[in-house]
C-alpha cells in the first residue's frame, strides 16, 4: 500500500480507472458517503500517499458538487488523513514512523481504560454482544480478508467503547481510530505482515473477552493495552522496512 503508484488522479481518469466510484444519492448524508469513499480509496492505496486531491478530478469521479467535495476534504483533514500544502492544495498525508509511535501509545492507554470501564459498567447484554462480535472477528480472520477483518474488529471495539459508559472516552477513541485507520489497514493487509500476527491478535482478543467475562478489570486493561502495543509494533516494523527500502 505504501508503495502504491503516485500517479495523479487525472492520469487514472485518462486510463479509465477512477480511484473513487460515482457516489449514489442515498438516504445517508451525501457528504458522509463521499468521506467514506475517499477514506476507503486512501486506505486501499488507490489514492497513494502524496497524491494530489484536486477538486475537479474528485468532482468528475464522484459526481457530486464542489461544496460537498470541499466539506469532505475538510473532514478528512481534521482526521489527519489529508493535508493542505501551500501552492499544491490538498494531498494524501504520508505515513510517518514518529506519528505512528505517538498515536499507538495513546491508543493503548485509552483502549486499556475502555476495557477496564467496560468491566465496571457493562451489562449482560453488552457482554453477550461483545462475545458475538468476537466470534464474527474470529471468522473474518479465518477467511483472511483484510477488509472484513477490519470491519468486524471495528464492530467489536465499537461495542467495547459504548459499554464503557463514557461518551467522552468513546468520542476520543473514535477520533483516534479515524486518524490511525490507514495504519490498521496497513498492518492487516500488507504483504510483509508477520505470519504469526493474526494468531497473536485473535489470542489477545480471546484473552480480553475471558477477562471481561470473569469481571477482572485490571487484567482486561493490561490485555487491551498489550494487544494495541503488539499491533503498533507490527505497523512500525513494516514502515521501518519501507523506509529502508528493504
């Protein structure tokens, strides 16, 4: 993904391969659909780090108005996915090792706290929902599709965060996950991903579930933090190898 071609979007259009499909006008807010489509194209590497995001090209690809495109770009900039460079305009932000280390450290602390608070506040229905989400995540890992794994893990963590009973913590984690979305996708789908990482992650989530079901808040917090630390180490290893060009 990090090595994806840095060709401009206009070149993609000329080749008949738009990075983003036309956006259907559905019941969901149009801006959200555009944001999701842009974010997905960035995660998948169809819009490579450093690629320019010109309004004209985005309008041609998505079929939406200039106003919607500008709103979507502002949203992605607030998430840290896009940055505006003087005399160049909006571009896809490049992944940096320093930022990855910083965000994964913060994520480990917050998700550990969420696991602790889930044990303290979640009811039986919350725990049952988390168990079902874990089963779906395990099945996704078994099938080996990175997109499905990411979606099911997101569902698992959404339940964990809601069950923690803190709107402030949930909002903080939601913003953090938006910023590290690409790195999580990178860790799941990169060809240099460690062969042991999937089993390690499944084991970590199962251990977390067991601690939660047994009402062990301290243990749940430690396991949640360790799982994030391991995920961060995998992403940083991949990024370091990419920077070295090895």
